[in-house]
């Protein structure tokens, strides 16, 4: 056997390699396996007759395919051992198994495992006699081949008799075994600590009841602010549902870019297609558009999409086969809604309190619970700052990892009141940089002094500051981009019976949920009323204030209002919004019940 290079690069890495003697099984068993895996499941499978093209050197092509594949199907037929190539390939396959833990699926076609162990008396005795005496193969090479056959004989495999056996049954068993291993190996890494993922999927299924119960194509957008867990949820669903589809792909669009994402889609969905034939994004778009309608149902995840052009350059979501599942994650709900008339949009939920605590502790203590009871109160304060945001729980927990001194935790907590860790700040800045100039100004003003204010008041203030009549459009754009949200505050008198409160809350939800928030006429019952307020996640607000401080340092002529407290805006509020009817000054205040708009 010739000296084998450590690594041979291949244009397209293979998932499966078929090791066989061509005259015995190429036109029967090997071709059946190849066709099922490539045509029905879109896998990249190496079969020498089909994969070696004119100009390819035989040995490097095969070596590269063996090294890149994670599953090797070895068909031991009656005259298998007559082929030097088969035996050399087997040696490489076993070396790959030892070095990379790849899987070997032996198929014993008209031979027994014992034939591989007892060369001198088994089916392969004549073949080795010819190698030794007629072909002059070196003794050390013969011994290497014998050792390889012996090792392979001890690997659990599938028996097959060409006479009287059903080819369909053996192909089905081989394909199932291959798929189980490929899907397991290629499962997307979701998170170091996958806390709360089952609950996240349950929440997703509750709001998208068609998920998993429809034969029609499903297009679901997963929306949320930076660090909310959109990608984590999409990847987890991908791992769960991928075995249900014969063709699947997941693309990290913003990180990898459009060209790379097109390549990955073509490689994953069309099997052995060589994406290096694509010269431009427009050509890739055309190739995808021409081929996708001919495929069976597909499962595709487009992760972190910035704008509609990205989706249109990768998928014609309305042209995929019925029964397909398309998941698209984005910080912008408007992009998701415009991707297709059939698109459903799911807003990622904050982690439940118990899951948030566990995730924080996993990163801070490498266990699910605190290692020091005296830190319990401080943990609750950190959890409040994180607001159920997985990114913040991970970063702040990691910041405290290995440090259990109470004084250190208190110092870090105090530091967070003025600045966020750079990993969080840089992540949030991605959303800020995607805004246009006017939206940036409105975002900074809201973050600095309008959070918690009534929307109508905020619009009046912003229109005065910017002399801009499109403030309402900017607010809606920020909401779609998950940077602000609107909440209804139901104002209830302290002596209102609890049953009355519940009834009033239900009335508010039913009557206001679909109302035009810009033309709100607040319904009143006695002293009760409802108002719509602008809210922002604490850490997004801190980002806005950080950016405003930096800009003010560079140019003190910028809006100084961003440096004042929101309490100073009381003079702009309407009397009925500040005081209760019949009072001349601030009273004890009504009870508030928040309803998300």
C-alpha cells in the first residue's frame, strides 16, 4: 500500500463512502444504496464510478472521500479480497475509525464474518494466494490487509444473501443505520447549557398550533431582540425535526453571508451538487429557484436575517414542496411578515424565572444551584437586571465564574449600574447600527427619558424635538425591530373587588388588543382608565444611555435632554394622568396591571 498523505482536500466533503468491489455489487446493492441516500435523502455519497471525473487522479480522489466521510459502508462480497483497491480502502477506513471515530457498517454479502478472520481456510484464501504468488505483493502489505479484514469481522454488521433475499429490506436497513448516524453526528450545537429549551419548544407549539400538525408548507418567523434565544430555539427545533425530512439545511445568514449561504443550501438540498460552479449571488438565486420546486418537502432554517433581500436571494418560500417547514429568525418582525403571505410570526419569550436562575448558576458556579447561600440575594438582583435574557445570563454568570466573594459580586453589581460588559454592548449595537439616522435619534431619546411614558405623550415630545411628523412610523419600526414594545396599563381603584378587576382586565384585552394605538380613546369606568406606555428592556435602555453619553462627550451640542431624568417630564403630563379626579396633588396612586400590546 502506498504512503497515504495525512489529509487530502476535496471540493465537496462527503458524508458517506461506499467501499465495494464493482463487478460484484456496483450495479445492484451499491447503486441501490447510493440512489436512496442521494435522491431520497440528499446525502453526499461517494461511489467511485459516479464521483471520479475525467482528469481526477484515482488515489487522491478516493483518499479524500474516505477522509471526509463520517460513515463508511463496506460491502464484503465473494470476490472482494481480489481487489487491491478494496483492501487499501479498508485500511484507510479503519484508520479513520481509530483517529476520527467514524462509523463502519459492514455488509456481509454471501460471506460470513469468519471468512474475514480465517483467510487461509475461508472464502478469501484463493485471492490472497494470487496476491502473494502471482502479483508479488509484499509480505507486510498482505499482513496489513489480513489485519484489516480481521478487525472488520468483529464489527457488528448486516448479513445478506443474493439468492432468496429481498434487496429492498437490506437497503432499508442500511439507509436507516446511515441516517441515524449522520443526523446524530451532524446535530447542530445548540448551547453549552441547554436550560429551558423544552419549555421554549412547548411555548412555541402553543402559539403556533399548526406546527407538527399540518401537511401544508409552514413558514414561521422567530422574532426577538438580540440575545433573546431566537437562534438557540431554531437550532433546537432543527435537531428535533430534521429526521422527519429527507432534505434539510440551516444557514447562518448574517454571519456567513449570502454567497456562502447559497452554497450551503445547494450542497445540503441537492446532494452532490458542486456549489463552486456559482459565479454570483444572482446566479445562485436562479439555480435555487429552478431546483427547489423539484425537490421533496424540505426543512430549512435561515438564521439571523437582516432584510427581505436575504430571504429572496436564498429561498422562494412559496415555491417549495407542500409539507416543507421554513424557519426564519430575525430581529425585525416586519421582514418576517413580508417574507410570505403565509408566514406566521412567533415572539420569543423571556426565560421562566426558574430556568433563568438555573442558567445563571450554570455559568457562575458550573452547577444548577448556588454554591454559597450568602449570594442568594445578589443572585436575585442579577436576575432582575438580566430580565430573562439568555445572553445576559450567560455573560454576567460567566463574569462571576470562579469568584464567590460577596464583596466582588457587590462591586460587579454596582458597576452594572453605569456600564454593561462589552460582549453585551457589542451584541446590542448590531441592532442599533441597522437603524436609519432618524430611527437612531428616536431610539436614543426613548432610552434616555421616555421609557415608561404614555405613548401619546412620547409622540408629542419627540415631534417637538425633531420637528418630524413621522414619529409614529419610527416608533412602529422600532417595535418591529424588537427594540421597544408597547404595554397597556389598566388603572384600577384600590377598593375595586378582585372579580371586578378580572372582568375589567378581560374587557381591556378584548376591546383594545386590535385597536389603533395612535387613535386611542381611553375607556373609563369611574376613575378607571387604560393608557398605552412605551417600554424597553433594561439592557437595551442602558445601551441607549451609553451611546448618548459617548455622543455627548464627543459633541456637547447634541440633545442635552438625554441627560435628564424622566421624572422631569411630569410638567408635560395631562392633569388627569398625574392626579386622580378630585385631588389637588399626587395621591396614593392607582393599582396597575400590565397588558402587552
